[in-house]
């Protein structure tokens, strides 16, 4: 029982680490966009500039809180050899040092922003503003960190989310450049530099994290690679010589009005050495609410056994059904199915014996 609880807690930490990392990226993107729009004095009658500044400040605090949870859960998970000091001191981790180090740099910049904001009256406006501008670098660092170390970086939903974040930042930067008072050449140069950086990151992603084998090339320790590739579940290839189980499921009946009827029963087989999903379909002529069978189909998909068993009914006596099913390797099993059917609700219970 304690092992199951430990495994459950570890899985919860893993999901929490992934979730807080994604939310942190979304929040940092929003903070960066609002910061750029604030610099351009963006406002409207319904959304004055002080509301933009307040939202920017509060979202920054939320982002820092989520990053802290992301760091703590990553360290507490324990799957990867990541220490708390690795989240603060860049490039010293044994796990993907470069890409984890970029995340540490982003975290340090956010910590510096928080501290100088709390001590703004003491450090002075000039230092505070310098750190504030420098903190904008936390976004690209966090973006590359997530792509380089994240376990979901090759999944389509995260690719779309990351592209959306990048598009939002690019749009905000474009507005900033168009409204800037700088010379046209300087604005063009800044725009070209932005596009070039985006192209470099995209090229790196497509040739790196998006390709198989990135985990090893990124600096994942060999022990973690072995653990990730090892299969924790032993899969059987054949059913045991005999087994028994309880059947619970539903029945559906369909008639065509010409005396032909089809009866389908689907349910779960549980409570024995073999568990799985059983589907039984009978076709034939209507016979007092039942069926005078002319054709049939039976499938049984055991849990933890590769390949389904399929076949036909070979014996039908009231609610007692016998079926011979076989897998692709030719292994044959005789299923004896005893059914109890509630005609009012369509609920099906019973037993299944395999031999």
C-alpha cells in the first residue's frame, strides 16, 4: 500500500511540474506583452493605462509564484537528479546542464526583479529600471528552457501553445517598433534582429528537441535514459490454461421489422486471473424475444495480453453460450458464458469460463 501511495505522489508531482511550467510560460508571455504595450502607452477609454500597469504587476507576481512551485515540484519529484541549487546556479546540474541552466537564469532574473521592486526606494530608479528591462530576457530563456528540457516539447498541443506565445510577443514587439520614436533604420534593424532570433530558435528546435534522440543529446544521464526506456509492465502472450471471471455489461437489441433481429452484448470480465472486454453479437430470426441464431461474432480483449481473440458461437442453449475464439498466433480458447439479463434495463451479469 505504501508503494502505491508513493507511486501516486510521484506521478502527481510529475504532472504538477509539467502543468506549472506551461502556466508559467503563458503568464510570462502575458507579462512581456503587457510590458511592451505599457511602454508604448497603450490604453483605451475602457482600459486606462494604470489598469495595464496594475495587471502587469499582479501577473508578474503570479508568474513568479508558479515558477517557484515548478522548481519545488521538480526537485521533489526526484526522477531527474536536479537539486535546489541547480535551480539558482546555472549550468552546474548533472541533468541537461545547458537547457536547465537557461531556466535557472530566467528564475534568477525574476528573483532580481522581485527584490529590486520590493527595495525600489532604496536601490533607486535607475537600477530598478535596468533590472526591470533585463528581466524581459526571462521570457526567451524560459521558452528555450521549456523546449530543451520539457517532456512534452514534441507534442502538438505544446507546439501550438508555444507558437501562440511567440506570435503574441512578436505582435507586441511589432507595435512597439512601429510606434517608437527611433530612426527608421534603427527600427528596421531591430525588426530584422527579432526575426533572425526567431528563425534561429525555430531552426534549433526543428533540428534538436523535435527530433528523436534529443533526450540523450541534451545531457540526460544514462541512468535516467535506461529508466525511461525500460518497460515496467510484463505483457503475456497467451491466456492461462483455464480462467474464470464475472461479466457485467449491457445488451442492445435491434429488429428490422421483417422478423430478423440482432442482439449485441458488451461488458467487462473481472474478478479472476484474466480480465478483459467481451463483445458478443448474434444475428438470426426473432424467437419469442430471443434469437434463432444464423450468424455470430465474438471478440475478447484480455488486459495485459497482446492481441485480441475473435471467433464465433458454437453452442447456444438459452442463456448459456459457448464460443471458440483464437488470436493471430492460432491459440484457441473455448469460452463458456452464462448470462443473466434484465429485460427491463438491458443490464447483463453472468460468468465467463475459459479453457
